């Protein structure tokens, strides 16, 4: 299931990125072919969205990365350790 979520998010990112050039061209044409303004607007919007996701997203406090701790930690999304090891 985890692989399907990663695949979906990756494809969603590709979908949004594919429209980026068209969006920037539309903004630039609406503002007298000013592509610097179009790029600045798109980058600014993306920065605000990333900041919002970071601010309101889940935080994993106290998580230690490594092999020894991985065996002791419960698997993500409430699955069993045996199912995630298989």
C-alpha cells in the first residue's frame, strides 16, 4: 500500500508540473509578456504552499533513524511487524 501512495503522489506532482509552463505563459501574457513576474508569482505560491504543509503537517518527535531502532518501532499505519517484514 505504501508503494501505491508514493506512486500516486509522484504522479500528482508530475501532473502539476506539466501545467507549470502553461500557467506561467498565461500569467506573463496577462502582464505584458513579463515572464519574471510570472516566475516570481509561481515560486511565491509554491513557497507558501510548502511552508503551510511543513507548518501543519504531522511531526515525528523523538524519531531515531537506524537499523537497531527500526525493529523496536511499530510499523507505519498500524500494520503488524510481521506483515511489514514480509
